[in-house]
């Protein structure tokens, strides 16, 4: 789709402004309603910040999609599971949160009406004596409203995800970990200092693949050396394989030469009334980030929640690591060294291993070598 930013005008800009206006953001000024002006720019940035999107004031596919989903309120439309084209929106997220509040398990509160949401809904309907048709019509809406409960302290969706991890046991062996090197094929990603993001990401994935394999993990890759599936295809593949974790690998890049360091991202977003995030994704992000920082001299740019498509559409805990800035001379020099890449790969493998180990807070990060853990 076309990208819209300050200075643009036309019917799509008018629609964007109207959507922002309905969300209570100052997008809809009087008069020239189809011009992307300063007010619209600020409203878009506020919206992006709230939703955990990249804050750049530009309405590209990701922001446009989020705007579209944000305006649905529970009751606006009849919701049900449709295999080909699933309902996505804030109304679905609210439904999922309510089901969770009442003790049903619709999976992660991601605003996507999938099979698990449907079965939780049927269970709820059965429980309250409604026809279990898996459809949110007027009678189900009424029942949901009547039985609404205020839950205080901790998000039920986070507790649910933690419980799942606990149930799954502490062995890393036998897990399926999907490695996702960013870009590929004609899409080289960011290029600078004689490095192409797609190639570095693939090389890192290969190095991690070897280390995970040695731990008894079954590593899979979302692409070969030359392919470039889009985020939707990558997420669909991850869901089909039933992987336990997904680790996406990218490099960061900016116009300026100075920014440098490593950051790790996990799924998280602001939805009406509350924020949702993947608790296990966050823990994996923290582990991997700390291991990388402990084993390399990359600057610590910390971990952050993001609502990016890949993190959101994947049903397993997923993280994306931006391993340094290809646009920074220092980081680029690091990334060129095979020993550095090995250190990053080892850090990621140990982070995965630690996720399944019981908490041992006194163990110093960065001190464990893989063979010790594998033994
Ligand atoms: Zn990238």
C-alpha cells in the first residue's frame, strides 16, 4: 500500500483522520479534513506510541492495519471463527480478556479470533446455558456483560502463559525453536559498511542452529539462504510447525552514524483499558539480551514490547533481536568478526536454555559455557 505522511492529502488521508478522531485523538480538525497536517502527524505518533508501533508519524501498512483494528468495539459486528479470513480487532481482544477473566482459555489476547478463542467461547456458552455456536451474537453479548468481573492484580493472560511454560517441563531437549533470519533474497535489509543485513542474519541463524542442535533442540529456519517470505508467511509457518519459540534476527539501521547497540523485542501492545504482553516472550527477551550484553561489548539498548506482525501473529513466545547497528562503524566492525558472531550465537542458545531452567538468581550471567549446561 501507499505510505502517507505529513503534507499528503486525499480521500485516504480523510479516512485516516476520521479514524484517529473516533479514537479520541486530535486527527479531525475543522475545514481541510483531507490534509495530513501537523495535528494529524502528532495524532499518528500518539497512536503509534500507544500501540507499540514504530513511532515515525508515517501511516504505512502496519499503522494503517492497527488503525483499522482499533476502531472495532465489542458488539459492533457479529464475531465467529472463519478459517480463511479471521476477525481481527480490539473487539476480539476485549472478548478474549473477558473470557480469560472468567477462567476460560482463549489463548493469547492478541485480538485475533482463532480456533482457541472459538473453543473458549463455546465452553463459556455451554457454561451459561446458551447454544454453543461459537458466535458472538446479541444473547452472548448480554451474557458476557452480565457476568463481567473485575479482576485485580496481574493479567490472567500472562498467568496463563506462565502456567503453560511451567507445565511444559524444564528440559530444553526435544523443543522446536524456529530461527527467523530477517529479509533475504532480493531484500537485503539494511546495508552499510560492506555488510548486508540479510546475510548477517542468515549467518547468525546458522551458527545458532548448530548450537541448539547440540543441546538436543530441533532448530528450524523460516527461510533458506535466498528466500524472502513476508511476515505473514513466516508467522504461518511458525504456527504450522508448532514451534515452542521463535527467534527473529535483524540488524538495526538509522540515518545517523552514532546510534549503536543491541535491543530485543517481545510481543506487547496497548489495548482498550489495559496493556497486554507475552510474559514468556519478555522473559526470553531479557535472558537473551543479558547474555548478549555479558558476552560482547555491544551497548545495552534493553528490551521493549512491540506489536509487530511477526511477534503478534505467532502463537508461541517470540522475540526479535536487533544485533547492533549496521550503520555504526563500531558495530559493523564487530559484526564482521566470526568470533563475535559465535559469541552472539552462544548467548542466544544459552538464553533459550535458561528459559527452561528453574530460576537460579545467584548464577552469574555470561559465566556459563554451553557444555556445562548441556551436561
Ligand atoms: Zn531488518
